[in-house]
């Protein structure tokens, strides 16, 4: 019995000391002219995001993983009241999904930041004048790339969901499990 109590106490002590909370940081900006625009067409071609590493998109696995991210993005947009349309001609917004891992060299270490960005453009302005007028942008990121993109990108998208199409007035900190 004494050993059992000692084991439970050690588990609590070390378990609490080892488990650190993970945070996702969300920065979202929306123009007032975006109000009422809900019909979207999602553009989500797998491609590099700025200086981001994502070498898996040219494989069958990478394409399947990317498709899961696209489906999740559609679900998040629809949960926030946006309506998916089948062609750009029916859309009010063109929504672009970009994601990846940014790597920065700090001394002898490499620090990674996993990132996802969902941006909505005024489709009429893009179509008629080729102006890429972003109406809103939601950017979510977290330090590290624990578990790879297959685990991190869904976490980032889910943390960003309440802020999609809105303004956070600074960076919002979201605790994730």
C-alpha cells in the first residue's frame, strides 16, 4: 500500500512537471467591407508558404494529407457561417489556405514555427481589376512542429476557427491540449 501511494505521488509530481501547456497564437484582421460576404470558393493548392518547409506535398501521402486540411478548412468556414459554392463565378470571396513550418537558425539550433493562414479576397475586385484586396486574414501559429504537419495543422485550424473572418485586435492566445 505504501508503495502504491508513493508511486501515485511520484506520478502526480513528475506528470505535472513534465506536461507543459501548448498555446496557439491567432492574429486575425477583418475589414468592415467584409461584413455580409459569406459565399466562398476555396483555393488551396499545395505550395510553399513564404520560406516554409513542406516537402511532403508531392507524394501520394502529401496529397491525401493536404486534402484533409482542405476538408477541415471547409468545415471551419461553414461552422462560422460561410457558404461554400462550387465555382468562383458563384462566390463573393476567394479564400486561400496556406500552411507549413517556418525554420529559423538560432546559433547551432533550428527553431521551427508551425503556421497556417486563411485569407479571403474580394472575388469581384480580383476578377474585374486583378486587385488582390484582402478582406480578412486569419493567421495561426505555434512554436515547434511536434507530430508533424498532420497533427499540427488541424490543431492550428481548430484554434483559429472562432476568429475566422473577424478581428482579434492583437494576438489571441489559445490553450490547446
